[in-house]
C-alpha cells in the first residue's frame, strides 16, 4: 500500500527548520578538556547551531560537539558526536549522543588519526536519522543536512586529545 502524506504532515515538513552542519561551525574554536574522577572528556563545541528564536534545547542555544571519553585507567576511547548547551552558569555541557560511538584504543588513535576521524565523520553522517528531531514544547521540527567535511573538526579534536593523553 502506498503511503499518502496528510495535509498536516505536509505543513509540518514545510515549517521545519533546515540547518546545515559543516566544518565551518568549528572555525576559530578550540577543544576543551573536562576531567572528573571517572574519566577525561575532550570536547569540541561548534558555534551555535540551533537556538535563539527558532529552536532550542532546554531554553538554551545548542551546539553540535565531538566528544572523546577516556575512562581513568582505561585503554579504550569512546568518540561520540552529540549536542549540548550551556547551563545557567554558562558552563558548556554535553547533553545527548547522536548515533553510536566509535571505540578505539589509544594506540589505534595515535597510529591512524585521519582514519579514525574519517570513521567518526561517516558515523555521524549515517546517524542523520537520529538527528532529525521534533521539539515538542516549541512545536518545531529541525531537519539537518550534515556535510562530509565534518572530518576536519573530528581530526582537530583527535590531534588535541593525542597531545593531552
């Protein structure tokens, strides 16, 4: 049976906010380190992707970020892409992962940083289905176009993590 879209679904699609994610969102930004008793996180926040008068998450402008989690006394690293926002004190927080993480050892990361960055970027591009989202309290939908050049900020964070591990 062929799916026939309703007029309401057509209107929702037309009203959706279309946003592009590409490497330029990270231009001029630097990765950060956040340490806790359990792990070290290497975070690389983009510029504001959605927020302001259109879309936001918990009332704060949101960013896309690359995250490398390094558990204390662990050899495995977990590289994720997600989105985050600031708390009331202006601290940047990692909120939600998009798609699956890429798991590598420290040795693998050091041996082939470009290959790992490419894998992270491909994982992010293929996880797009998790990134088209509805913001129920705001009655808005966001549809994201993710460009393949996101390998550049992923590699920048990987290089930063290698220097600080």
